[in-house]
C-alpha cells in the first residue's frame, strides 16, 4: 500500500501522513501523538464465549522482540488498520482503544512502539523517543 492510497480515517492519520511527507515536524507530531488515541491489540482469553472479551484486568498486549533484543509494543491508529497484521497473530483478537499517554506511562524502560506496522503510513518510536515523550508528559504535568 503506498502512502498515496492510504486514506486517513482520523485526525491522527492525517497528521501522520503530514509528518511522513515533511509537512509537519517530527516534534509537533510527537506532541500530537502523546494526546492521540490508539488501538493496542491484546491476547484473547479462551473460554469466555465471546471473542475479544477479557474476564481479567490483566490484558496482555502484543509485543514483538527484535533481533537486537528490543521489545516493541504493537499499536495502530485504528482497529481497522490492525486486521491484516494480526492475521499472523490469531491469539490477539482483542484490543484496547486508549490514549497513547496512558500506554507510555505503563511501558517498562527500553520498550519501543511500532504504530501501524506493515503499513507504509506507519512509524517506529524508538526507546529513546519514548523516554523523551515521558519527559514531555512530566513537564506538562508540572506546569499544570
């Protein structure tokens, strides 16, 4: 899928395309991303009788370990964007739609985040950028 055939379905996708095209600075995009809502695939619990329903409060997000040992949390700009990617991860039929700031606050040190993996309109947030985003969030909280 080329970026020109990627039709944005929400504000975040519009900003992502602008950032990828160089029309929005990466700093401004990261500021917007902190406040954005993302879809995080989570493992289905077996035996609930309803696909995608969690009985416990311990959702297990989809995390992939790269060859260099970096653990990458998988997220998407909408549930629809996840369908093709998740075909290879059939245990992850559930999901959580939440603010990216909430996800960032819960990541352990050293994690990266892949947003829209497998799509050309996607972005990787390296562990160092995750730390910078947390610092921005802390500065915002201190200012309020």
